[in-house]
C-alpha cells in the first residue's frame, strides 16, 4: 500500500502533466488566434480597398 507521501507525489506529477497539456493547448490556440487576426485584418483592408473602388467608380462616372 502506498503511503501518503507517495500518493501526493503521484498526484502532483499527474497535475503537472495536465498543466503541461493545458499550456500546450493554450499556446496552440494563441497561435491560431494570431493567425486569424492577421487574416482578418488583411481581409478587412482588402474589403476597405474594394469598397473604396466600388464607391469611387460610380462617383467618377457621375462626373461625366
């Protein structure tokens, strides 16, 4: 039978392993969030340019 100390070290090892897994998962999600943010900002700028073109074209045509 395990005594109390052995049991505690066992559970602590398990906790740290779980913590490592959580840390890895968190870092992965952070990487994905950064990628999504980059893509989102790129798309937003692209849409802004696109909408500027869409808005400016009819205005230029209306001058004639």
